[in-house]
C-alpha cells in the first residue's frame, strides 16, 4: 500500500517518477517493513521454541508479553531503517532505475559505508536467520524424541500438542518462504557492495528484487494450505468418531434385544 504504487507507475514509465524525496520514502518503507517482518518471524520462532522445547517458559508467555515484543520489534526496525538519514548510509535508485533501496554501493566509497552495510547484514539478516534456523532445528529434534511420549497422554494433551504443531508448521513455512524470497536479493546486494563496480548485470539484478517483493503473497497461500489440511484431518476424525458411535449404538441395541429375548424365553 505504501510502496507498490510508486514502483508500478515507475515500471510503466520506465524510470523513477517521484524524485529524491519519493525515493527515500520508498527505500525507507521497503527496509522498514522487510526488517520488521523478519524480526517478527524471529520472535515467532523463539515463541515456538519455548512452547515446544521449554514448556515451563512457554506457559509463562501471555498476551501482554506479545504486545511488548511487537513494540520492541517495530522500534528495532524503525531504528535500522532511519539510521541512513543520520548520514551513516543512504537510499538510492536500483541499477535498473524504477525503484529505490539502500545504497549498497557506499561500501565501495568508505570504511564507514562498509561498517554500515556489514552492520545491517548482521543485525537485520544473518543473526535473525541464525535464530530462526536454530529454533526450528531444535523443535524438529524435540518432536522426534517426544512423539512416543505424547501418545501415552490423555486426549486433551494430545489435542493441545497437535495445535502447537500446526502453529509451528505454519510459522516454519512462512519463515522459509520469506527467506527464500529475500536471500537472493541479499546475495546480489552484498555482491554490489563488495564486488567490482558495475559487476552485477542490470537484468540479473531485477529478478532478485521482484522475488523479494513477492514475499508478502506467500503467507495467505500457506495459511490456506495448512488450514485445508487440518480441516481434512479433523473431518476424517469426526467421521471415524461418528462411525464408532453408530457401531456402539448398534451393539447396545443388540444386547438389549438379546436380553428381551431371554426374558421372553423365561416366561412360563
């Protein structure tokens, strides 16, 4: 909503149409929402990790903790997106000229530019990605080791475990889709920052940019696929329960009939 109309109009006009102020706004908005989304998914992966692997800590997390966490996440994103305006970095047009992003080419101009680019790469990509990978690897290992244990619990605990696993699958797929969309863009950005000037072909730089912008479209698809799968499993369970109920009713009525028959036979 805040960025795509700018790039769509510029695509049709074959050049950036909104001047330096619009370029800085577009670059800031893209970095702000991209960084905020990744840090949010990092927090979600930690929440899943605590809920699955450390239940004593997971049950301590309440709704107000989630709101506090969201405030910290978007303050974090605001800080890193606004740092370039303090003179440390900048926003500039992409090589193909129809959208704007962080000025990755500053790394070739000064040591301060290199420090800024490396800081952003670590705090806004590498470190969050490492936390996400760590969380879900630990979850997978925990689930493999505890599957047999959960089978011995009562139905309520099993249902709670299934719900937690469903939420974990959704979060894992969303994180995977986001990272798959953004990692090619990160690779090209690092190449532009530390490679030879103009070493990235302009047509080659367009594809990672469009792939990164497509990250937002995967979430509804993931939610729908998981919900449909969960609904089908739930429907299958309901059918099994209803058939079991019918068979039990039939058995009880059969017993009643046999009892009535015995009473009839005992009558003189």
